[in-house]
C-alpha cells in the first residue's frame, strides 16, 4: 500500500514537472525578422510579399481568422473573381497562397506589446512572446452593431455593415440604413443610386452628418428619413423581409425591406498598440501620408486599422503589399 502511494507520488511529480516544462516552452521568447498581426486581406497580402522576399514571416490570425470578410456572403468587387466568391473562400485562397511561400501561420491574439525599442516584443494569448525586427499591424476594425438578437441572426442574409460591399445585391429593392452621421448619409446616398427606396433610420431628431451630406440626403427623392425612430427587431425567415421600429411615442412602425445596413461606425482593433503609436480620436492608427509607416521605425500599419475612409478588401490588400515592401527595405538598410 505504501509502495503504491510512493509510486503515485512519483507520477504526480513527473506530471507536475511535465506541466511546468510545457508552460515554460509556451512562455519562452521566439525571434523573427517579420511579424504580421492579423489575417484579413491586408495581413495575408503582407505575408505573401514578405515570404517571397525571404523574410520568413510569422503571422498570427487573431480571434477571427480571415477578418470581417468571413462574415459576408459573396464578394463581387475584388479583381480576379469574375463570378464572385464567398468572403470565406477568398480568405482561404489568400491564406493558402501565403503558406505556399513559407509563411508560418498561427492562431492567436495579440494581448500585449512593447514597442519601446527594437527588437519589438509582442505577447500573444498572454504568454507567448515574439521578438520581431519588423512588425506589420493588420488587425482591422470591428463594425459596431445595434446588439439585437435578430441582427445577429440575419448577418450575411440581409444584414450588412458595408453598403459598398453588399449594396449591389439589393439592386431595385427597398433597404434601410441605420445611423445619423457621415457614414450613414454616404451609404444612404450610395444605395439610393442602386435601390428603389432607402429608409434612413435616425434615433435622434437631427442628423449628425456634415451640412453638405445632409442637403444631399434631403434632396434625394427615394430616401425617406425616419427621425426619432429606433430598431426593435429585424424580421424574416431565411432572409430579411422587414423591420419593426419604435417611434418617439413608443409606437411600433413596420417597414418592408430586403436589406438592413448598419452604419453606426467601426472600432479599429488598435488598443494593444495605443501606448506607443499615434491614433486619431476614433482609434485608427496614424501613418505617414501615403504610406503604412508609423512613427516607430520598423513598425507598419495596414488595412482597416489605419483606414477610416475606404475600408475595402482591395485597398486593404494594397496597403498590406506596401507594408511588406517597406519592411523589406527597412531590414535591407539596417545594420544588426
């Protein structure tokens, strides 16, 4: 009996020792020439270019591999896909291309950063530390939603946060846009040229958009503004067919629509880097005009995390290319 306990104790010691060794392995620092954080069009394009330049990049995908495009259905405005492609498939194609050239792609989220000096240290999942000579930040931005259960239900089936991406699918149909700022006004105007009718749902009794945009919206015949209305529910079976609104008196107002566009803003995923990098009031990383260069040499930002204006897959991919090229040039001129 005593021997059994002793043997069991030894087993426990071995188990504990193994666990500590595993923990130590996970927490040990790893070094790389080029670290890419994010896996949307910007991140994967940066990886393709960096890998082809023999930088042996490591790419961490983040909590949403493939980024925002994986929440859309069909993408019809990206060059090279004449018949269109699902956002998920396009991101999978980019991932395979990056892997083909040797990119080390891993699942994990950046939870800490030390950009005070080179090599820069990025912590993933609060335990794995990567030391990198260059860092390419491609963490994207997250669209803000209303928080309705029905909104989540119809994402990709009538609910969208990008009129430029998905508006074409509602050609000749009735749609609604939620929001009162510049983005909502711009999306409503864009959709008015495609759709039969556009409802602009504004919670307040006024628009926050610029005067020029307000005038354009007010003078567009097929845009109907619903001031002091909020969305209670989006309705439909397989796809969106309508919405239930509440007016200022708390009365229900039902509208028949085929598409519901949320335009209440985006939140760039830049919090981890704010201590070291300049951001605008919304959190978008500020770069040198026309480049992905941040104020720290060797650290670059590309895609939606630094682009509050265009937010398109093709523009994100372009800035990813620029970031990788600039990273290669930086490494080529630096003496280690």
